C-alpha cells in the first residue's frame, strides 16, 4: 500500500439555496443539464452517474468542467477559499 496526497486544484463552487429561479443559478450550472424535482432537489448528471443536491449543498465545477454536488461538511473539510 502507498499513500497519496490530493493535488491542489482550484474549483468554482456555488452553494444552492433552494431557489428555483433559473436566473439565480450561475451560467455553468444552467448549462450542466440539471433538473429540479418536486422536492426541490437538483438532479445533476455527473461523470459517475446521476447525483442529487439538496438546498445547502455546494455545486462544484471541477478541473475538467465536470459538475457535481458536494455536501457542506465534505466541502468544508476539503476546500479553502482562494484569495484573488
């Protein structure tokens, strides 16, 4: 067994607040092909299959422009804000 460290990579992220108004969503989320369920979840097609995002979850655009949801606890443990 070997140990590995995640490479530092910058991502874009947006915390979904449950707002159904499409104009409140970033362009890169709108073009991702998501849908909204009647339970106010976002249905997001990802490279690993369909994933669901609840209000409060982060929506991430990764290094390869892939879009996927991330629970707040995992996001906070994994990412730091980038100062520009």
